[in-house]
C-alpha cells in the first residue's frame, strides 16, 4: 500500500539577494519526499542551509525556484494568508526557543491554533493534548513556572493541537539537558508510533540517530539520504 | 477567528500590562473628562439663563440717567416725580417703579461704614438674581406699611456686626434705624453699572422715600413693566416721557435685562465652543498618545505576532486582535473620563462657592463614549495595520 506523500520538494533552490553584495545561495537542487508515518531527521551543521530548509518545509518561507507540495498541493504560489492556513491545518511546528506566550498558561498557549482554526470547545481539546504529552498536572501553569522540558512539551502539544499531518521540530533538544532531551526524543517516538509523521532538524548526530531516516545536508544540498532497517532508528 | 475570542485575547493582553494600558489612555481620559465638565458648565449656564428668561414673563425695562451726558462736573439729570407720572401714563406701560440709590453712613454694632444703599421693590432681588442667604426678602406688606426694615450684604454684615450676626439687629442709616430682616449675596449676573453692583444695603423704596423726604424730587432709576400684548418698541417713547421733551431724551438710557441675558448667553456660547474645541484638541492628543503606545506595543510584540502567524493567524486575525484591543482600551478610557468628569462636576460646588452652574448632560456622555471609541479606532488603525503586515519569518527572528 502506497502511503501518502505528506511533503515533497522538487528541485527547490533558495537564493538571498544581499543588497550591494553578491547573492547567497542557501539551498540548491533540493528534492525530497516525506511519507506519511515516517520519522525523519535532517542533519546538518550551521551554514549547511538547514534553517532555510526548515522554513521552507514549514511553509514559513517560499523557495526562489522549484516546487513545494503539501499533500499533493503546490504551495509555492500561495499568498501569505493561504500559507497561514496550511501552517494551521497541516503542519505542527515546534520552535527551538519554544515561543510560548509568557502571559498565557499552558492551556491558553495550546488553544491558540485551535482558535485560529475556528475550532469549537478549544479548552477541552487543549487539555486532552496536554495530558497526552504528560502535562496533565500543569494545565494552568505559566511558562515561567515550568522547567525547560515541560515548556518543550507545551510547545509540542500546541503543534499537535489541530492534528496536523506533519510534526516539524527545530533542534528539539537544543535547550535541554541530556536527560530531559532523551525524554523528549522518547515522546517523539511515541507520537510517531501512534501515527504522527515526525521531521526533526538537528546538528547533533546522536539526536538524528533516533530517526528511521536521516537526510544529511551540506552546503545547501543533500549529501546523503539513508534509511535504517530497524524500527528503533539508527541507535 | 470569532469576535468573542478576539475580545478574550484583547482583555488578556490589556490585563497583562495594566500599567501601560492605564498610562496610554490617560490623555483620552483627561480629554473626555474635560469635555464632560465643559458640557456640564454650558448646560448649567443654559438652564439658568432659561430660568431667568422664563421668570420674566412680563417685559421689564430699566431706565437710568445717561451718565455719559454729564461732563465736566455737570450734575446728572435724575428722574423727577413728574417724569415718573408721565411714564406711568404711557399706554403700553403696565407699571413704573422707581428705584433710588443713596450713599450714607451706616452704623452697626461694631463700627460705622459708608455704604451705597438702594431703595427697591421686592421683585428687584429676583430680577437681578440677588440671592437671599439668610432671613427673608421684601414683600408687598412691607411696602404697604412702609416697614423700617433692610437687607444687608453678607460681608458688610460681617464687618458691621461680627460673629454675633446681623439678623434681627438694628442698623442706623441716615436719620433712621432699620431692622435687618435678611442677608444677601452680590448678584451673580453682571448687568453693568447702574444696577447697584456696589450696593450693600437695600431698603423698601416707599420706606426710604418717607424716611429720607429730602430725596423726593429726584430718583435714580425706574423699573418699567410693559403690557404683555404690546409688540412695538417702547424705548423711544419711554426716553421722551422721562425727559419730558423729545430734544432731551438723550439724558436717559434704557437697559433691557432680557437682551443682556441673551448677550450673556451668546458670550457663554462662544466660550463653550472654545472650551469644547480645546477638549477636542486634548482628545486628539489622547488619540495620538494611544497610537504611540500601540506602536511600541506592536514593536515589542513582534515575535508574538510572528508566532501567531506561524501557527495560522491570517493578516485579518492580527488586525482584528489589535483593533479590538485598542477599541476596548479607548472605550474603557472614555468611560473612565466620563466618570472623572461627573465626579469633577459633583465635587466642584462643594469646593468652590457654587457660582458656576453645572448640569450633567446625559446625551453628552454617550457622545463622549462614542467619540473615544472612534478616536481609538482611528488612531489604533495604523499600528494594527502595520502589525498585520509583518512577515512571520522575520518577526520570529526579531530581537
């Protein structure tokens, strides 16, 4: 059975005009496809173009050339408001610095994408997801009352709120200690096991090793694309 | 995104930053408060003018010697008894009451002062809005019996009798003693010279006539009541009757209290418009203040805006969010301003001597609230619009 291609990039390039200086090519000739249910790590050092690729995968930015297809639909010519809709419905983005609103508690933070989707009973759904990621005891706590790992979980819960087809995480363990980081990676594993398609962008080999497929990025293009045969990833 | 969700977000955001919200809306609050007070003053003046106009059912005119015709020490021509008779006989005159002013020494319990006194009829107090603050005014019976009574101005009474009070005491004036039956304050209506602005002592005119018999033969001024249905202009005929001779009519002049009050109304109308304009300017300043604070708020919340867009907010969602915030803020500010204005109007009579009439205008309150919301909307539009135009990627990277 062919599983659905959630996200596909066809010959994507991104060039930045730098004013008076020569233009910078951040990405060139990127072609890849993310299948439903997959667990992918995009590995690259800083300067490899992984941040740019991340923005394009997350539909926060559009390529200079090439096509981006989200579940078969080409988004490369969409308006900003149309892209916002795609981000709301199809993609759950977990930012490296979490970007939680400090004056909102956990439930209010997780509610946000639900409200923008016009969803009924947002509070109930928010509480459900927070429980799913293990924060049932901290529903009404504010970010400053939580540890780094707990904030990360709130960010993940928010990303999952609208039941997106793709969960996209930027350096998910970057701001955490190794033990908490391990817990978070385990959470991603669990989520993937229950059907979520997960893409992690990282510079850390050990983090990338938990995925089943590792795409290595260097100097703006794909250096390698390897798949592990074992369900536990490359560990 | 639905409106009540926007409202919830707006309320949460405003509460999160109470101090800033409060300060940003101060200009608006002051502007609205000022406008409320101005409207109350204008309305108060309007009501008191209407009151005095309506209390003058009959047209009343005041005849005075024309002081300007007396030059170089020439004596001013007073109204004579014959002149009074001529006036009373005019076909359109209902009645003519003379008034007399007279300077003399008055002796009270504590000391003696030189006072300006006036012989009047009872209606004089009402027409010239001289309030009786203690005791009573004059009535028709006093006139009938030529009662030897008087009214003293409060501060003069204080000087003459001190803490013991003047009411009920005897005052010596001229060659007679008069019982003080009431204390009055100075008229709040500035109707110009001749109405006894400096008068401290009032005595019923028939009494003064009888007691100071030497004064018969010349009278200061006269109050003339015109018959109700007379539609013509009586002034010319009155002047001629008073002088006895058409060539000498310039010896007298006429003061029309109604016209004066209407003039005062016009002046206060001009004043009111000026004050409203100033209130409007401060509203404008308040609006600019709101806009500036909103701009700062948007700049500070750039990352938040980026995040909201990243998880699915459209430009319209962001615009609506900030617009609702600013409308809520300015609406609350307007309500606060109205509250402050009403409080100021309520407190002022307690603090001042109550000379300034004020009355709250209910419709002005709604106008004020509507204005503040509109001002907030207009001045908040630019910041809200610039917030909605942010690119999520750049906004997220913002410091």
